[in-house]
C-alpha cells in the first residue's frame, strides 16, 4: 500500500496549504515535459498526482486516514485522478510557472515598461553645490497617427485565426489540457494586416524628450537619481518604466575630492615659509586667507573648515585641506644668488658641494 503522505514528503497532520505546496514543488520537478523519455519521472509524476488527488479532498483524506483507501469501506466510485477541492487551481498555478520558465505565459498581463539610463557629467562645483540641468534623450511614445494600435488609421487588426482571439493555444498534455502563448499573434489575439506607416506597426515611435533634473548638493561619481515613470511606456496597460540618471564628476585641474574633503596644494616661497606670511588660497567659494607660521616645512597641512563638500541631504560641509610646498625658483638673479650664498654661509651650508660629495666626506672615516 502506497503511503500518500510519504510520497508528498509531508506529515500526517500537514495542513491543506502544506500539502498543496509540496505537490506543486514535486509536480514541477517530475513533469514529463521537463524529463522527456524518463520513465521513472513519469511514474513518479503519476504517483504524486494520485496522492494529491486523495489528500487534497477532505472526505477522501478522512477515508484514507481511517481505512487506507480514498474510496472508503464500501467503495464510492471516486477514482484516484478525480479532481478534488482546489485540484484545478493548483494545476493552473503549476502550468503558469512551468510555461513561464520556458518563455511562455498563460495570458498577456500588464507589464511595466523598460527602464532607461542617462549618464550626466558635472563639474566639481555643480556636484558640491547642486544644480539644475535640462537633459534630452530618445524616448518611445505612443504613435499619434494610429493611437498606439499599430494599424493604419481607419483599419483595424483582425482576429488571429490560430487562437481565435484568445492569445492562447490549448493542447492536451497527458492527463491535462494546458495552454501556451499563440505563436502567430504572440499572445495579442489580433494580427495587424495594414501596419501604420508612421510606426511600422509597432504602435510606438521614438522621439527626443527633454526634462529638468534637479541635482542635489554633495553628489559624487556613481550617484544615481531616479525619475519615476521617466522610462519607456508599459505593455497591455502596464505602468511606464523609470529613468535612472547616473552622475559622473569631471576631474578638476586644481582640486581633488575625497568624500566631504577637498584637497589642494599651494606653493610658498622659501622666505614665506621661513619668515611666515599670510597667503590667499583658492576655494570653490572664492578665496580664503591662511596664516603660514615662520618655519613652516614643506608638506604642512592646513584645514579650512566648511570649505569642503556636504553629504547628500546634509547641510554641513567638510573641510578643504591645503598642503603647503616650498616652490624652489629655477632661475635666480645675480643679487638673489649672492644673498642665498651669504645665507648659506651664515647657516654653515656648503652650497658648492653636491649631496653626493657631502656623503662621501661624511663616511670617509668609517672603516669597511
């Protein structure tokens, strides 16, 4: 005697929903169309059908639990493949999933339109402070000539002769009658015999579309803006797709950005670094002054608070980091050279010797 519960892999106190779920999974796995020529799978498929036919019907299940048979003690005439409660519904779900896996469908349903992508390039100031841009891109719209029907004005699509307008072709598959999308009308139920000259029968035409885009302050390369409904039209009454604007920030010749901080390098002369000075530093807001203390070494960092970039949706800006480097002049006047030589002499520097010669002198007394 077959154990129906064991065949479906459920316990004897399993609920109706659990039995249905187990059956759907097994039916998808062992269906003959997924296992062509596999006799074992075909036999397994029959067994799980028999088990579900019994356990999905409350009266049959009660008889089975009490007497070990769906027919009961006297035999009521119910065969193992008689549709019980919910049997047709579960197979409708199964074949919807099954044919969907192979590109078919039971019926045409409203489908969301395709999403679109637009790459928008910004300069650093626009990214930091935010901006508004008008962008233009190709976009599908309903053909005004045929009003989206795809047929020439005054002409109507004809009913598909293969599916009789249903969009589905029904056929027998084993014990069941199932359907798949009509290959002649592709599920539309109608065939366009006189295609619209404007859209070539597609019902949609490509046009350029312009929209105004508000870019928030603080965005960076890779940030995305989503315009709901800005994509392609939907199908069968479905909603439009969305437009994704992918932002890219151009490199700046002077500033470098890392998150909310903006970096730059500013040259100072040797006298300014040695004696101290007040210098002007470029920022995205204009210029700011920095006090360089006397004896400032090359590479010293200064921070200008509030001169960096904000986070998206935030108000507080990061800092601008200024790196000082000493700018060595490539050409000197005679007077400049004399003054520097005098300074070097006072400082004890031997400017006439190269660094290599100084190293040689330094280690000349070191034994190998």
